[in-house]
C-alpha cells in the first residue's frame, strides 16, 4: 500500500475500498502497538505512528480522531481476541474434570504479554487523571468481566462446581490476574511463581463456588 492510499476517502463503499481502509486501519494499530510499547504512549506522536506504518497524517485522521481513540480501538480488538480464545475452550475437546483443569485452560488462553502490559499501565495512569476516560475504562472492564464469567461458569459446571456470585467471581479473577501479572513479567522463568499464581486463582474459585446440587 502506498502513501497515495492515505488520503481520506469520499463516499465509495466498494469491497476493495472497504478492504483497503480496513488494512490501513490495521497497519496503524500494529504500528501504534510497537510504538507505544517501545517509546511510551505519552511520548508518541501521530507523526511517529504514521511513519512506522508508512502513511501520512491523513490516513490517521481518516480512521481515528486522537491517540486515545486509537488506543481504545486497540484495547477493544485485543479484548475481543482474548475472549474468543477463552470461548474456544468451551468447544475444544478438553478433559475439564476439576477446577484446576478449568483454570489451567483459561490461563492458557489469556496471554501474559510484556508489551501490552507496558501500554495498558501507562494508559491507565493517564485515565486516572482524566475522569471521562476513567469511566470508559471502568465500563469496558465490566463488559469484559461480564463476557468472561459465563464461560468460566460453564466450564466449572462441567467440573462439578456452581458459581454462587458471578459478578463477584468476575471481579476477583480480574484482580488476581492483574495483581500477579506484574510478578510473572518480572520473573518469567519462575515455575514457583506460576504455581503460586494458579493456587491463588483456585482459592478464588473455591470462595465463589459450591458443588453442583449443593
């Protein structure tokens, strides 16, 4: 794709045009991911991202109004991919026989990503200073929890456990994930830490579930 494709388009809605615009948008998202992770979200400019993607500013502003909007689109995309991976566990031919197996399968579907952690940590700090963004992040976190919890609940039922408080379980799982993520990133080769992390998740599951038929 050349820089000639970067000019904001008119009213064309042909399939090739839509595909080209989608590819432009994805290249900007990919370039921004690397730029945010390498240089820091607060130090990146629209020009830097466009240079990485091979476009002009016109391409950026025909897809996003700001770097904040670009980040939120990136977050939505990555969250959707993560939820798809977790939901795929339901359809896979897996031996889900107990809560430990459930948690192992779910954690395998949720990546521990150094670059993404760097990006989200910086944006979270920014959102804490920006009330509208903070409210938006809270709403999106709630949506992720609401989508993730039914999958975990279904897997647990297959393993003989019933969730007693789904909203609380969702919040607790996210809290444990976020809290242990930093430790896993700092000590990526620690098998002991990974086992400790899994144990924390299992304790949460035990607290918010009971045997089916109880």
